[in-house]
């Protein structure tokens, strides 16, 4: 029996042979072998009764899965715009040069690979990278030099300097959610006392809305799920924090895991769920051991498992499922598809997850921050919570602040705080623009800094990136557009094709060959994507281009050619081969454009 055969047999012997676990098995194989060997692929196909082609399509869908060996050291530099602002490309180039590696290609000896990846959620302590899934922060040339020595010497990651892997919470401002850690079990005790209807009433009165960005009323969602027909119900915590510039969930997962699980368990009691999932983004794999330890401690304390807190029939447990580098899985229906061991393609809606979610059963899907807020409302009450915020946006919001400021990190503010006040608090100076809610959000110019963070004004999932007057905003827009092109699931034409067309036209602007006609085409394509895309990714992908074209017109107009039209495709250059074959180079063998 081969080593791979033994590994697969051992992997499957510890779990049920369910197709739902395909992604988890692929992640385990990838982590062990640095790729998915052909033999492992065949064995999975046989054991799980899944066609080989379907498994291959999974591997190509998720960015962290590969059929080609990545080597003993798989290094992925975070390529969010804030990492670029901190010089990540210079560091990547230095590392590749020292190691003799071409970016994106494993070294010939099979020892190491170096590549770029999407935002790793460490924007406040960048430049950052993942080394075999472990996060390395505050990269500089000295640290790069030391990494080269460790790699060439073959030193295992476990023996690398511990300070390389220190990721601080970096909390700068606390309010209702972060002011202290609640007593373990107290939210569940509140459920035992007040019951399902009592707590739903408290949540309703609090005005809590989903903190992931959509802002749907939490009590309404939970009530819909509780009342929906179905054999089983599920609680799903969306910890796939993939929006570039967002890292608030990292802090909650690291230091407030008990509160997250408290909120999930309380939700399970309200809706009648027996099973829950924490869907952890692949970039946060290094947080999993501590999360598993917390779950074990809660089981031992009678806060998970059967008859929780001695309440007969109150049975609930939580499994952690790890993602594999797919931003689209932050969309709730795509996340459910991924939980079921499939590619994360968003579903048609309706039906919605509250009536037809995981395994087609009623399911609550909420963001990490939402479960924390719900748990604290159960303990301290609705009046305590809605004493902060605005009439339409009660409570507080966690903001992940990065970019051109003196004090990046996590800030908790009551809803209604102005963008100007936030900029003053974090030490931002000469700010040219603020990108709120990541690439999918809004670009805010200085004349709008009076606006407030609130559902009724500037809603956000938590990202707050700052750009000073020295930054080229087209580089920001180009980075965001490239991100959406890379992360498109490819399901629908408006997103798949529209994103690439926008990328080509944007590049044309940047190199100085665009005209007014091209800008109009960008607007047309952007609005078409917003109206016809299958899911939120395609709908929001053109936001940064459309926003900057409206609010920062000068960054486009100053680069335009003084002509009405220039084709994106150079037909005259394409005819060069034909001219060479025919031996012609006269005027009739060329295509001339009127200027």
C-alpha cells in the first residue's frame, strides 16, 4: 500500500464518507502534500462516489488547491492595495531573486513556491504573507533575508522565530462589543430563562441588523427560520472574511471565540437547531487550533453537546469547516454550497437560506460580529444596546482601519459617527479618499467626509481604507478590478466578461491611450454588470470605477488622448505578419486611424 493510499484511508476512517466533506478532505491533502496527487484524486473519487472531473473542477475553483506540487514552503504574499502601499511587491521581488524563484512557479528542486494571493486580513500589520498557511506580519527586507536562510537550510516552519508569526489584535477603540469578555454560558442561561420568544422579542427591540453588510434584521431572520417547515435546522457562522481591507473578524475569532459560540448556541436554542458550522476562511487556518480548543472546553463545561446546561433536549454542537481561497464563498448561498462539498457558486434566490439552506433545510447564516452582538444583547438587554447608534442603525460597528494613517487597527464606534471623526482618531492627514466597505463599497471624497457610518448613509461590512494626497487612485481602482476578475466564479456572463472588458479599458486609461468614448463604454459596461449579474460580486465589482469616474474625474480626464476614438485592438499591428509574408509595406497594406 502506497503512502498516499494509507493517508487517504486514515483520513476517511476518521470521518464519514460523505460528499459534503470533499472540500475538507482536499484541504487536508493539500496541507499534507502541498498539492493534490493524482492517486489521491482517484481514491477520493472511488470512496466518495464523486466523478473525477467534478473533483478536478473543485481544485481549479479554489485558489488554495493545486494539482501541481507547491514545494515544502508555499509562500503567498498578500496583494491587497494596502500591502502594495507598504511595498509588498519590492519584498516579493527580493525574495524571489534570493531564492531563484519565478513568481507563481515552483522552484526546479521542488523546495519552494512564491506567489501573490488576495488580502490575508492583516492589513493593519502588513506587508503580510502566508507561509504554509501560517501568517507572517510586518515583513521587511531584514525579515525576507532571514526567511531565505531558513528555507535554504530546510528549517521546519515550527522552528522559525516565533516573532515572525505574532499577529496582534491591535484594538484602538472599544465600546459595547469589545469593552469586556462576558461570563461563559451567560447568554445561554438568558435563553433558558427567557425562552425563544422572549429573546426574539429582545433582539427585535434592540434593532440588531446583520453586521456583514446586508443589514437584514436579525430577529426577523431567526424567526423566519424557526417557523419554516423542515426536518432539521442549522446555525452557520460566516467567518469567510474575504473583503479586502477587512480584519475585524480575525480579532473576534482570536479573542472573543467564546462569545461567538455563545451567540451560535443561543441561536440554536431559539430556532431548534442541533448542528452548527463555523465556516473559517482559508487565510485564517492558523486560528483553527485555538478555536477547536475553545469548542472542546465548552463541550467539557456542558455548553455544547447534549442537554446543554442540564436542559433536557437542548442539544447542539459546532463543526469548523475551512475554506480554500474563494472570496465568493462570503455570499451566504455560495458558502452553503461550499459547506456541502461543492464549488461555491451562488444559488438563485428565492428560496432563501432561512427556508432552504444547508441540505435544503432552514438555516440561519450570520456574520461573526452579529453573533457576538446577539449574545451580548441577550445578557445586557435591548435598551443597553440601542442606547448607542441612530434610529435606523442601533448599536455599534467594528471598523478595520488601514492605509495612510498613524494608528491602523480595530475601532469600535456607535453608528452615526462621521468619517471625519474617524480620520482624526486614527491620525490620517491630507486624505484624498476613503474606501468604505472594501472594493465592493464606496469611494468617499473629502467633500463627503461629513457623512456618517450608518445603514441609512454609508453602510459597511467593516473595511475602512485611507488614501492620502500622494496616492494614485487609479492604482487602487486597478487593484480592486483585478481582484474581482480573479475572484469571479465565472457563472454569469456580465461578471465574467464585463469584468475583463473593464480591466482592458482601465489599463488603456492607465497607459494613456483611452478616449472619451472608452470612458462612456466603461460606464455602460459597469451599469450593465450592476443590473444583470447573478450575485452581489458582479453587482458591486464596478463600484470603484463608477465611483471614481463620478467623484474623481480628473484622474481619468488628464490621461485621455486628444482624439474621439482609439480601438482597443490594434488591427494594423495584427497585419504585420501578413505584410511580411507578402513582402508588402506600402500605404495600401496599412490601416490608418484619423486623429
